[in-house]
């Protein structure tokens, strides 16, 4: 905590030095003009130097030799647990936890990292986590496991492929093993695997998971009107209570509060595969997820090493939006000659309403989300400007992000200005459109502990011990995500939908019967049954910059539902009657 506080103090000092020279001349125009103001300050070179010094000071160097020694010690402790396990499930998971610590500790000490992965793969296979064991063997080979022992890992992979019913992988590994010199024991194992190929061939078949996307349901439609309300969602037909209205999957999200969840799919129950360069801050649930996230993480890795992103709040998610969607926009931007042309082309895409909102790609829906930066105070606007500019400088100083624009018409300086403006725009949109996802997490589980490796929870893989169900009774907020389709629902303190989060996807149910042509409402704060009118009004004004005019808030006694709610408790009643003293 002390380290985090020191970092925040350093960031505040940087922003204070920069903000003193920013003078707003007239009314806020747009994000591009706001960032342009920073880039045209007469003392900009000084500002750039301050940012460079700050980024350099955040670097956290580590010594490969010392991390290797610490990893070896943890691995050897895991070996002792494994040797004494004799099939005992709790001891096997205890060994896996130690091997996991060895993996996280090794970081990029590859000589130890590969051994820790190999040993964890062995223990995971014995326990019955075959998919994770398979990935661990692949990681061990990736990070330099001794070549003379490759046959041991490939044999484990073949065994796991058989257990997983993956005929293609099983045949691939058997083919590799046939070309190796194997002792008598491994030859017998190979013959057994070959027999299993025939069995799998006869029972081939797998159920493929169908992707979830927004707009699959036809029970709602998007309305566009010229008034200040903008877009909103109405029911095309009567929707009974409990029915699914629509589903949506977030293409962009970030973990909250340093939760170690999968950065690609938001899985919370995982056996971690970390990025070895991130100082234990980024993990994935599988090698496949790690590979799919590579195009984003290659530009965030250096920021995680510096522990930079957690300090910037919603600006981190804004950065990830830009990193995710920019490749889709670049073909339409590459011929623009300067920052002004880049910005105007970008805005023209955001203002193009020809595509239907249900079927439009998520990046276009995101471009069209409203922003309230024109309604915030100058202090708040300055903060978001400086965050966007800091991330622009980070991308330029610490990554090769801007190299991808070398062959475009606009020079690097203009691309930098444009990217900072895009990050600022996304920040303004997410302030009023961002969503927070939750997940069921075991009670008392720490941020850096992993559910699937808790010996006191599991009787066998994915089967809870008798009497442990209550330990999964806690919901925790784990993600901040971009859901532009859900964001189309306007606010009401009496919502008509209920949202269920599952990883990076959401399913939206009808909370009550919704009649045809009735608007579909979400609730941005606590609803009228769980919070007071005063509390909701304050939060909506501070965060979303509007006063609610829903049916409940127009009542003579807007707290009637709150007072009569079955969930009302004594503390809540005290807060309502004695707000000054409680």
C-alpha cells in the first residue's frame, strides 16, 4: 500500500506541474481541441520531460538470478508435497499452489520457469485438470525445457489429449513420439495411447460452444430521435417477465482492483498462465487466451511492469478501446495528411447512422456513445486530458505502437495528437456508459489466490466438497467493461431489465412484463428500493450529469418504495431519518 501511495503522490505532482499552465479560452469544443491545447503550450518541452522522468521512475527492475533462486525454492517445496501426496487430493492441490507461486515468482527466469510449469503440469494431470496440464506442458516446452526430456512432456500431452477426447492432438503427439528414442516403459505407454486412438475414432464428436453476440433477439429495437434524448430502446412486442431481451459480449474490459482474472475472457476460476514480463500482474486461463490477447498486451505490458494503469482509472479502459478498435479504423485513416483530417474522418464515422444499431459492429456502436465531457468542471476535464496525454506519451516512449503508422500520410506527431484525443473521447464516453461486471467469488479469497487450487474446496476436479457451497455466496466487482448496446437503455430508478454477468458477456432479462412500444429502462445507480432519492440524485448528478425524471422520482414521496421495501434494515432507516448523524 505504501508503494501505491507513493506512486499516486508522484502522479499527482506531475499533473499539478502540468495543469498550472493550462488556460481554457472559451467553451469546451471537443476532445481534439482539448488535446491540441496541451500540444500547443509554449512550455510543452518541459511537460514532455516531466512525463519521461515520471515513466522512468516507475520502472521496476528485477534480477533474473534472484527470482530464479526464489522460484527454485518454491518448486522444491512443491516437489516435497507432491512426493508425499500418494494420490491425496488436498496434497496434490497444495503442491500445485506451490508450483504456481514458483511460476509467478520466476517471471522471465526461463530456466526455472519451464521446470515449474513441467512439475505443475504433472500434478495437475494427476488431479484431473487435463486441459490445464496440457497447457503447462506446452509452456514448459516454450520456455526451454531440456530437449533430452521432451518425450516426457509430449507423452503427458498425449495422455491429456486422450482424456479430453481430442483425437487430432492425440494423433499429432503419437506421431512425434514415434520418432523419439523411448525406453521400455514409455514404449508401453505409447502402445496404450495408440489403442486409444481407435476408441476415440469410433466415438468422435464434440459440442462446439456457440458465440454470444448482441442483437440476436428481435423483441427490441433502437429508436433515434433529434431531441436531446438521442438513442433509446423500446419493446417491439410484449416481453414477459423473465424473458431474455438481448445478450452482449464485451470486446473490451479491464480487471478491477488488481484482480488476477483472465485478461482475455474474464474467467475468475482459473489456474494462471502469467505473462512472464509483467511482474505477476497479468494472467490468462489458457494459452489460447494468452495468444488471442497478444495484440493488446504487447502495448500494455510495459505499463503493467510500471504499475501505471491502475492509477488512471477509467482511462485504462479507454486505452484498451483504442488499442482494440483502431486497427479496424486505420484503413479509413491512413490517407489523411494531418491530425485535423484524422479527427474529422474519425468523427464522420461516429456520426454515420446508416447502420442499424442491432447489427452494427461493436466498434461503431462504441464510436456513437454519448460523452459528457462538455458538462464536467474544468478541473475534471484537465485531469482526463492529462491522463490521455500521459498514455499517449507512454505509447510513444515505452512501446513501438506508433511504428505501425510509419507508411501513412500523417506524420508521427499528428498521430500522437489524434491518439490522445481518441483516448480522451473514450474516457468521456465511459464515464457515463461504462459498466461494472461482477462474479461469484469464494468468501475470504485473496486477490492473488486462485479458486481451482484451494484444497479445502474441492472433492475432485470441479466438484465442491460437501458443505462448501456457502463459500461461493459472495459477489465481487471484478471488471470494468464496454457494453455499447446495453448503454442504449436509458436510466430509471424503477428498471425493467436485470443484467446477469458471465465473464465478459451479459444476458439481460425482463424484470417485469414489458408491453409493446414501451421503453426499456436500466438503472445506473441503486434503485428506488435500495437507495434514497437523495443518494440517487447526488450520484446521478456527479457521475452522469443529469437529474432523473422517472415515474418514481416525480412522485410526491419518492422514498416510498425505499421505506416499504422488504430489504430495508435498521441502519438504512437511520440513514433516511437521521442523515446528518449516521
